[in-house]
């Protein structure tokens, strides 16, 4: 086996390094000039020019996300480099289960007589799982109780980078509700090149969306003149562009749009909103765009989700915001930011937070006694720098308490629920946790909630960077309803810290407040030592985040704009 050069030194490059083994990697290459000549995980990073000189002696693996994979492939081809593979495609080849019928196999059912209809474009929908799924499935579950019946446009398979499945969530889809699953061959790496006809149609579709903005139109026109530029457009604003285009083709061929009073689209993926834009422009159907998280807000740059100079994405964001009849954000600051940055009316930018579903807790047995070991539970991913810093602060505080013999390592359990990232493992390896560390892997939603119940502390290392202080994490609301004390490492004036001060369900600290974090942990440890019956924390203030109540707010939006 020849040694490998990994093209891409970001999170996928790190994952590929672990996958292939350090001994099989010669170096990284990357388009980021700032890291040329540096070392990443003790692996040298060479320039693209150097790669062109030596590529014949090595196997080249593109180790990036699908967002830039096609553009990098075009870049390599233009440079005469043809001996490359895609890391994502290698992973896809290891197996990926199908779970849905093809679109043409899906029967279309009529809604109840007393319901109006909303066409919902929700890419992430059961049995796919992950934080974005819960918002969509809970809206779909409860909208019929407000006389709105959704028909859902989703996809048939999860992208490799979000490959979480929870079959139990299928039970929450109301009987008879139509869920049409449009395949996405790009995000799932089933397609690694675009046929000429498909590529031309996609770029024409994208240009039609951008044409109302002269700057955006000019940028797209310029990109379309080169092979690399066209490759970038084919996955802009995200790799689900082809999915959105095919969804529109399916809708126009198979669905009677005259029966729908509202279109609702939710991102991510960004391309979902192109469905709403197109149907609004062509058919005049009122459109609600739910952004969950903002696209180009400074918080997304801090979290590494977008580059700092993605001007075309900013222009598209403005086009879509102004075209929609109503735009929804998950936090008030983001809604007001849209008003300020893009000069849209306050009435068109509203807030509906994420939340918890009371029904999810109805079947759980509430433990009356403390668990046999003092249990600290974390659910979800830890991968971006602010989260890693926060997690490291918590671990250092806990380790100091053990060193000081205030807590016995044999008496604790540090339970990590979900996929363990390389970043979280690297921080954990700084200490010897022995049997105290328990990694559960991915759990169903109900299993994760049961683990929350059976905990002494729920850990939320959100990060205390000022730029992300307005971001809730999806697990925060389930944590609240679980009724166990929450230890959050977040900014002092963050929305999470403010909520905890108001409802008393825990406390928030900066990553520099090791003493205070230690005091919080020790206090809960001493409560565990005393034993006795445990009462759930439950402030009435958290009920504003109940999913059925939040769905009622969405139904009110539909009533306001419906045709």
C-alpha cells in the first residue's frame, strides 16, 4: 500500500487520519494558505503546488465534506491529478441501509375534512435522527390538533456526516400523513459526478433564484465560466441542491398544489428554502421559512459552519428572507438580527424556540432514589472549539476534586451519550478515568431521556465565546424537563445562563471559573452521598418550551398568512 496524501486538514482530515492510521499518511494538503508549512496533529501540511509535483508517488484522498468535495475534485482534474478518491465515498462503500420507498411508490392520502393543508419541506425527518429532526417531527405531530395537516417532503437516507437513525420516531408520524422521501445522491455520496445535462439544469435553476440580486447574479455568472466555479455552484448553498431541485420536479408532477394554503420549509440543509422560494414565486402560495439557526451570523462563523467571506451565501440569505411571507428563528436575537442586517420588517421575522415534548416523558419511570454511583451525563456532540474548551474546564474541575480526595473516583460515573468525536476523546485522554468513563454510543431519544432521569448532573458545555451566547443547544430543553441539575459552561449573559437563573434548574459558569464549577459538583456529590428520595426540579417557567405550545404558535403564523 502506498502512503496517502489527505487533501483537507479540517475535521474530515482528522477523521481520515484516524481511519487510515498515522503510519499510512504522508502529509496533508490544503487550500488554506494559513496552515501551509504547519503541522496538524503532528502531520505536515504541504501546498497545492507541492502536491502537483509529487502526487504520482502517493494515493490522494479528498478528506473534506460534500460542500467542497466536487470543487476540489475539479481542481485536481484541472491540475492533471486523477489518482484520487473521496474519504466520504470510502465510508459510504462500507454500507448504508435503505429505509424508505421510492417516491413513485408512495400513495398520497387525503387529510381530515376539518384541516387545511401545509406542504412541509423537512429534509431531516424520521427515521433520520439528530437535533434538527425533533423540531420538524413535533410540528408535524401536533399541527393536526390545530387543524393543519402537513404533507412532508423529506429524503430517503441520512448524509454520511449526520448518519443517525431512530426507528422509534416513526411512531410519532400521525397515521395517514404523507411523507415523500426524495433521494439525495450527492449528500449521501451515491453520485460523485454530475452528468452534463443535470449540471446545466441545476446551475440554471440556481441562477434563476439569484437573478433578482445583481451582485449575486454576477458572482454566479463569473463562477459558471470555469470548471472549478461550476463545481462550486453545483453544491451551493449546500450539497442538497440537487435534492431540492428533484423535490420541486416531483411536487410539480405528482402533487396538486391548489390544495395547499401554506408552504413551510426548514433548514438545514440550506437548499430546502429554495423549494419554498420557487413555489412561492411560481404559484403564489404563502411561504414560511424556518431557519432554526441563522446562516451567516457571526455565531456560525465561530462554530466553523461557514467561512468568513462567503459573500454569495449572504446575498442568497437576503433574497430568501425578503421573499418569504414569514421567517422563523429559534432565538429572539437572531430574529432581530435579520431585521437589522437585511432591512426586513419586524412582522416578517419572528421567534419560535426549540423545546421538549411532555409526551416523551409520560412513559418514563422517575427514579425515586439516587443512582448507585454519582452520575454526570452529557448528551450529544462536542466538536467545535468553544465546546471543547468548556468540556476541558469541566474535566479539570472534576479531576481536581478527585486529586483533593473530595470525590472518590470509584464512586462516580461520567456517562457520554452519543457519538464521541476526536476532539472530545483528545480532552478525555488527558486524565485516567478508568471504569468511571462510560460511552453509550448513539441511543434512541427515549433511551437518552431515561439516562437523563437517572443522573445527578446534566452537563452542558456550550462554550462561553461571546459570539455564540445567543445559541440554545437542542438538548437544553430536554435537560430542563428531565429535572436534574444542569451544569452549563457558557457565557455569563448567554440565553442559557439567563434561562437557568430564571427557572433555577441549574447554574452557568465561564470556563475560567474552576472554583465555582468545583463547588457546584461537590455540592451535588454530597447530596448524592446523603442519599434519600429525589425530587425533580420543575419550574412552571419551562412550560413555555413545551412542543405542543410551540406548535400552536406556528399554527397562528399559518392562519395569519394562509391564502
